[in-house]
């Protein structure tokens, strides 16, 4: 049984291999794994593959007025609770990338829709840090901030 589980895990990792070969592929996969219909299971196995085992997520909670930082598993749990009651489609509209050696920083401007082809409900910017190790990219941290009336997305980060 352990052999079959290990074999299945290796096969699954192999199927996600192309997602981590380039920054473009990794970013495309990152937006795909979180998007879907109300109640639909998200692609968390694929998302786990994209992230370093010690990756963190962080965002400013407007209700609590504090920065929240969590593990990837905590982020998945929180997202599962949200998508149980609503559809969620997030797409990238602009990206700025800086690479130095085995590290990369990405500014990724996003739009969120609550219906697949619906109107844009929210916008914001993701600040994503990557590391290159073992011939592939890993997400090591992901910080996001939603646009507000007092904190508008600058033109340099908006749709080109």
C-alpha cells in the first residue's frame, strides 16, 4: 500500500512538473488552482506542488484591521470555506518580474469575478516571492492587498 501511495504521489508530481519550469507557467497555474464554481473543489494538490513546503500567505484583514499571515494549508482551509458559498474567478491583468540569481519577485495585478464571465468585483495586487531550486520554481511567499478607494492601483501596475 505504501508503495502505491508513493507511486501515485510521484505520478501526480510528474503531471504538475511543467507548472514549475518557468515563472509564466507557475503564475498561470497559480490563478487556475484557486478559480472555480461555487462549491467546486479547488486544485489543492496542484497548488501544494507550486509552493515550497514552508510557504506563507499574508494579507491585511480590513475587518480586524491587522495583517494576517498563515500557512498554505490554512489558506486552503479559509478559501474552501469561502468558495463553498460563492464562485470565485481570479485572473492576472498585469505582471512585473524581477529576477536575481535563484530569487524572483513578482508584482501581479489581479481581478476577481464571482461569476465566470461576470463583472469585476475586486481588484488588487499580489506580491509574490519565488525561489529556484532543484531545476524548478517554488512560491515561498504570497502577500496580497485589495484595491480600495484610498489605495488605488497605480497606473504602472494596472492593465497595459
